[in-house]
């Protein structure tokens, strides 16, 4: 999918949140202001993934962050931020349930995998207490 537009404020917040919850040292990625990223493409499957660099130029990429979006309707989508040589190049949104990746999450929808596990555990503990 070919496009060329400025990154939206919601997308800036999303990328910054993912950088804040990165799996690796992202110091080099902080030298390039996220608000200057340009969306140059997306996935043809209908998911909300965004390319910040033409796909042919991607080369070897590094996973920077791998977290989760939990939407108000309960659906979940995975969210991965990819980079190369100090530049954010791709925001991947993938299905956890059919077509859950077809919307760009809001920062308020994001959580870490650890947070989700804690939430599920707390919910299970509450259910166990209520049933006894």
C-alpha cells in the first residue's frame, strides 16, 4: 500500500510508548524525533501496520518492542516496533483474534505482556474467591 503522510499524534504516542517499553537499548532511536516520521506504506491485508521506510529499503531489522493492545471490546492485537540502524522503520499490528489488527490502537489500549498476565491472574483470583 503506497502512501506518504506525516505520522499522526496518536501514532507518535504509540511509538513513544513502545520505545518506553522496549526490549532492547533504544538510546540510538531517541536521536530521531518520532514526530518527524513519515508513514510511507502499510500492509495490503487490511491490518493497521505502518511502514516508516519503503519496504525494499528495510534490510535487516531489529525488534525494539513487543507488546499488546487490549481494546475496550475485549479484543487483543499484538503490537511490535521494528528498527534498523537507529531509525524506527515499521509498526506491526497483528491479530490475536480474527481482524483484531484492523485498527490502530490508542495508547490507552496498550499494555505489556506482564501487565496482562497480572490482570488475568488477579481476575482468576477474584473469581476463585467469589465462587467459594
